[in-house]
C-alpha cells in the first residue's frame, strides 16, 4: 500500500496545469501486446506527463519557488517549469526533448574511443539546436520576464557528476542531494571525461561502471542545457519520477484529485 507524508495527505490540491494532452509513442501497442503475453499490464506515461510527475517530486524541496526541473535520461530530457506553493501546483510549461545521454552517445560519441573533438562538437550542436527552441518557446532563459529562478537537474548524469567531482567512494546520497554544480564544474568535468577512453572512465572514483559508456553524452546534454538557459549553476536533486508517481498514486488511492493532469490505474496485488 502507498503511504503519503502527513503534510501532503492534509493538502487539498488545486491544479493549474498547461501540460499538453497525452500522446503515445508509435510502438506503444507493440510493447503493450508483448507485455500482456507475459501476464503484465503496462501503464504508458508520455514524456510530458513524466516531466510533470518528476516536477512534482523534485519541487517538494523548493516550495514557493519558480523552478525549472530537467530530468536528463537516456533518450530524452524532460523540462518542466512552474511552482509548487502549498496546495497549488502551477505548471506553466512541460516539454520532452530528444536529448539524452544514450541518444547522444549512439549518434555522435561511439565512432572512436575516446571520441574526437569534432564528434563532441557535433553532439553539442545537436543538443543546442533542440534545447534552444524549447527554451525560447517556454521563456526559460535565466533572467527573462517570468523565467524560473533556479535550475534543478535530476537523473544519473547530474548525480554522477557530483560523485566524480567529490570522489564519493562509496556513493553518499546525502552529499549529492541538493548539491550545486557550477557551469565551470560541468565544463571541466566534460573535458576530463572526453579525454578518457571508456575503460578510463570506468576507473574514475565516484562513477558507477555501468554509466561509463554514456556519462560523456549526459554531461554534454547538461552543459548545453546550462548554456541555452543561461544558468551559471544548477542544483542536483536525488528526487525523481518515482517521488511524483508515489505522491500521485497515494492521492488517487485516497480519492483526492491528481496534482497533474493524469492519474494512475491502481491494481491490488492481493
């Protein structure tokens, strides 16, 4: 059974959300049929809803602040801007962009090991092009009228960058959550990672071996996001999609309205 923190359970949620209607990937039916053949019932979450749920989870640490939350994943980065203020969730902009650590790696950074300077530049140009249009559309540039005051990034890339910078062995989530990365930190770490082979990255203190192949791509994505939005620093969050999903599921179970324009279908395991 889901549990809900007392302060959230007492809230009467009011939602002002401008999240686009849900759309499904073209191969979703194929995946659903394959899972159904195994006796599993999938619940597909579109990128924009994923961004909204992630925002809900991350924003618990930033109540009353207008923030931009970026969830940098393997195939995409979800961007969500808004404010969580008491019982009001005001999401003004949510988009999913095709900039992810694995996507950049597969498209540009797998030709040589380590990648060439030209390949790294191509990855930057690709990320810049996709991010710039979204930043312009959403008015997300730092310092602009109505722009977010803080950039918060969640996902394995940002947490790994803190762990590499601080050589966290073993990994210590308490030192990563709400840590700050400056633009200079990210640029320096990118240069360090780009100079290493994948084998060399595996040996870095603080980096999980499984992330060695994609960490450079993720770092390029984070660096370009900071460049396009103009934020001189970001805050790293250990909170993620699962936090927002848990909150939404618990509220749904209690018969309260969903904080985002989506609610899960709950099934009993008994």
